[in-house]
């Protein structure tokens, strides 16, 4: 009794399949026709840029390049969600990849960047913040001079300015032998280990 029902279902499915395929093809064609103009415009701009013909690219086209890239990326997202034909997907994936490289990709290799940085980029960066460097240098020198003048007048200022844990025995009135002892090295690596631990904790705090 169930066999005729199954046969009718199979026949109905076989009949509906060509209609579904035709609908998908029409949907893909409509999708392509609505956006193909912007895709072609983007492809034309990319082709000229990739050939090195930057002079043939107008300012308006350069300004439109990011917007055209976003349109192509949006089209690719819609194409993936609606399962359009593979040819359209492959074309959009390639187009979006090329456009992304031109919009967001690196403009030069690492060694070219390093060469430009050493032979000009570094000096330009320093010149750009010359005022900040001068202010920092002035504050450092002024602080050193003021601290020296305060301690020269009253030695108690030294203990107010320098924490006891950082003086390491280098205090006003210390003898030459005591100061020399603070500079002496030890055979053991305990001092270096303590210094490394302090440096690590200080950097972590910063």
C-alpha cells in the first residue's frame, strides 16, 4: 500500500528538481546583474594598480576603492549565505582578496621598511617629537640640579628624596671605603639573581 505513495513522492520530487535549479540560476543571474557593474569597476582599478599604472588611476577612483572593496566583501558574504554558483563565489573570493591587499596590505617588505627607517625614518620620527624630548630633558636636568642644591644645603633632604632601600649604603657622610664596597662584585651569582628578580618585578609593575 505504501509503494504507490512513495512512487508519487519520487515522481513529484523529480518534477520539482528542474524548477528548483532554474530558480537558483535565475537568482544567481539577478544577483550578479545587480552588482556586476561595481565588481567590474573594482576589477578595472585593481588591474591598473597591479600593473603599476598608478598615474592612470584618478583620485576619485582611489577614494572609491575602499567603498568598492566593502561592496564586494558584502556581496561575497551574501553569495556564501545564499549558496550561489561556484563560479560567482570563486570570482568574488579572488576579487575581495586582491582588493584587501591593495586597501589594507603592506606597502613594502620588511627589509625595505628597515632601510627607509634607518636612512630617514628614524630621524623624521625624532624630529616629530623634538619638543617632547626637550621638555623631558629639561625636567630631568632641572630635577637633578634642584635635588643636588637641596641636599647640599641640608643632608636630610637626601633621605626624603631617595628611599632607604635604593640607597644601598650610598648616603651623605659615607667613607670612601663604604662607597667602594657598594661597587664591588661578588664571586657568587646571588647579587645578580637578586638584581634580575628586582628588575623583573619592576618591569612587571610598570
